[in-house]
C-alpha cells in the first residue's frame, strides 16, 4: 500500500466566530484549491472540523500551511485571528473516493486523528507524525519552530505567504498581484519569516517523501 499524506484539523475558537458563512466558504474554497493543486480529497465534519487526503506525502505540509494561511487572511481583526490546529500524518493508506471519504481507513488516517487528539489544549497548532519514530523525532522540533512562526502571522503575512506558495514569482509580480509596492511586499515577506518557512517546507517535503521510502 502506498504512503499518502493525511491532514486532520479543526478551526481554533470556532464557537466564537460570528461570520459562519464566510468561514464555511473559506474552508470549501480551500478544499477545492487543494483538490485542484494536489489531487487532494477532503471532507468536513462537526462544522469546524476537516480531514484531507493528499496523494503525494511531500505535499502534505504545504497543504497544511495553505489551510492555515487561508483562514488567517480572512480574519476579521488583528485581535481575533482565524486559525486551525492541524495534525499531518504520512503513512500507508488508500486514497479515498470523494463519495466514500467518511469510510477512509489506513495507518495515515489513524495517526493523523490520534495526533490531533494528542494536541489537546496545548498551544501547538501544527504537528507531523509518521510510522518512523526516528523521523518523527527529527521533524518534531523543526515543526514546533515553524508552528511558532505561523502562529504569529498577521493577516498581511498570511496573505503574502499564501500567494508565495501558490505562485513562484518575483516580489515585483507579487506586488502587482496585491496592488502594493515591491518594498511593501518585501517587508511583509520578512515579517512572515518567509525564507525560513519556505526552507522548512522544502526540507520536510523531502524527508516525508524519502524518509519512508
């Protein structure tokens, strides 16, 4: 059985979110984006929960960051940032069909669900787990550092990181897309610690692909 990536998550503080329709639309649009970009399949449950299967393990963490960035950039204010807790797992499982996603099974699904439960009330909002204890230990601290960076993003940081993940283009091109100046985009990328996040995603993507081969 092939290895796939599975994301299990829920929206932080969703019971306090008044813009329910906007939240629902953001989640649906993000699921559609991941399906188009990575061939992902997903489903929502309990209103604020979701599970997403990604066929290529190396894409799983990028998908997780895209989900968090999509929520953050829709936040109503700096004081109330939308975000999600996400447990990323890579392991053996069969990609589910869209029609029978609720019946999905396999080690990757079990690991992801259990890892989200293990986050509990901790401040951590991102974790990654595989069947390899050695690989888990290798990635755990790196992921905590990356999670800390993401958790301090502003709406502007999330927006510029989101677009940078989707479009491999220059700062000048990003500035045109955002209708901002290039120096403004540069400041936002620096504030987002973008080069560190980008390098983290590249490293983790490689390790999740090769570390379980």
